[in-house]
C-alpha cells in the first residue's frame, strides 16, 4: 500500500547513528515533520572512515569534485549581469545554447521556446508535484522508480501528495506493467531516470512516453547523466516526440557545476509554458552570472569527453579493487555510481566495513527506496589518488 499523503517512508525515520540530528517536533501533531536528510545519517561512519591516515574517501554523495573549465569560471566572473533581475525562463542565449547542445550531443531538435531554465534540477524535481497538483487538483499521485533518486518521492511528500513507487526489473529498468490502473488514474506525473541513479539502468524511454500518452499522464524524464551513458548512445525521451513529455537536464554532473545551480526542462510546449509561468510568479531565477557560465558550459563538449574517461576509469578501478577484496559488482550501463550488492544483504553492515577497512564512506541503498536496501552506492567522484589510498588500506596496492 502506498503511504498516505504527507507520510514518510520508514527508512527515513530509523536513526542509524547516535550523532544524527533529530528533527524538532511539528507545531501540530498531525503536521509535517521533515525527516533526517539521508546523508546526515552518515556522520558516525564518516568519523570511522576519517580516522584512516589520509582521511575519509567520501563516495557517498554524487557531488563532482573535478573543476569546471576556465572558460566557464571566466564567464561566471565577467558577465556584468549582477545588477538586474535575470529572466526566470533563462536568457535567449541560455536557451539557445541548451537547445544547440541537445541537437549536437543527443540528436534532438527542441525549440528554444519549449525550453526553460531551472536552478539545477533538484528544486524542479522537488517542486513539480505542487505545481502539477495546482493545475489538476483532482489528481494527487506521483509515480517514480522504486529504486531511485530520493527527491522524486520527497517532492510528492512536500506537496501533500501520494508517492507511489513503481517496481524496477533485474536490470533496474522501470516496469510500467507494475503500475496499478487506479494509481495511473490519479497520477500527476511519472518520473523516469536514464541513466538511473543509483543503479545505472537504461529505461525504454519510447515505452515510457507511450505509456504516458495512453494514460494521459505527463512523463518527466530526468536525463542529468545522459552524457555518461556507457551502453549505446545517449537517450532522451524527446527522441519520441514532445507530446506529454518533458526532459530534465542539468549542468551539475556534465560540467562539474553543482555549486552554480543551472539546468533546464524542455519538451511539451503546453507543460513547459505552464511551468515556466508558475515558476516566474514564484521567483525562480538562475542568477545572471550563472546563466552566462552555463552558456559557456553547454557550448563545449571536450571537457565532458575528458570527464567521461575519468569516470569510466574510476568505475573500472573500483570494480577491480572490490573484486580483489571478494565483492563482485557489475559496471553500470550509465552514470558514475557502483551499485554494489551487499554481502549477506546487510547494506549498513557492509557500509561500516567499507568505512572501517577501506576508509570509504558509502551510501546504504535504502536511501534510494526500500527496494534498494540490500545494496550500497559508491559515487566515483573522487580522483585516482584517493583510490590509491583505498587500494593501500585494503592491502591491494
Ligand atoms: C537523478 C538525479 N536527478 C537530479 C539530481 C539533482 O541534480 P542538480 O540539482 O544538481 O541538477 C541528481 C543529483 O544527484 C540526480 O542524481
């Protein structure tokens, strides 16, 4: 049974560490109580990993640590756009650069008028259900993959909606047949994520688009790892038309700009227009200097090719280290995470072992849904010299 509106899955509520900050009680006993932020539950293990000489090798959060390009940093510093309000939808240059990137790298043509800026994509993911619910108050359900980025679920909760996970298959692809028709009738949207975080699966985006059209449910396709696709070409839902679908993109991973906050959403003109109008009223704006930097980032692909090589090399290196340590893991089809089955299925125990023996901080899989509870996620965002440390600690150097 899906949780009632506003409830929080149990995995958020079980304290893992004594140092965790517990939320303050709600003003009203029936009111919303923000759960502990998942990564805040890792502080005790961070201390254990940090006790190693050389410190903690933090592979918990998927935050880039490699630098953005000089051209991007220069654009950030010299745009002269600090004084005035930036356009919420994004400057014409911003939207054209993003559309040109889609054309060049993904082979999809999208009108700049059917594309709008967002302040990174987390805020869009978290806020979308409330905007969609305002427009369609008779619907109250958000569908998302059962093993996935936690903000799909949290967005539903923050809007007081029902968060209904959809099963994934053995290859971590969303199983559209698992969706209960009664949930489809109530759905505000379906989220898909290719390549997927945390497991690196590649969905059939044509099937997702067709399902949405058949059921009258908008499909939002989170494609922020698109250029880190290892099996086959990059895929976008917009290859299957724009009717009823929206692709969501970010510069955070592509261009190591998670600190600057820039992304966009594009596709169905009616949905993009509605969302961009609502968001303009609410004051969502990518800062002008960031918009200028984003143009430089979308306009260059060489840095992404270098980053691809770095991520793949790190994934392969860590896979090899784990194998020699007795833990088998497959490489993902995309993305920069290793989704490691925990020996004996005990993810917290395995994460503690990684902290104790390797000085590595990992994310227990329940952060990505109860269906992920038997895995840990390793984000290969740290450079090779940090993996040298891991190899030495495990006696594998
Ligand atoms: C699948 C997915 N979507 C969206 C985001 C949010 O990225 P940002 O808000 O930096 O664009 C992340 C970040 O980890 C992610 O993994």
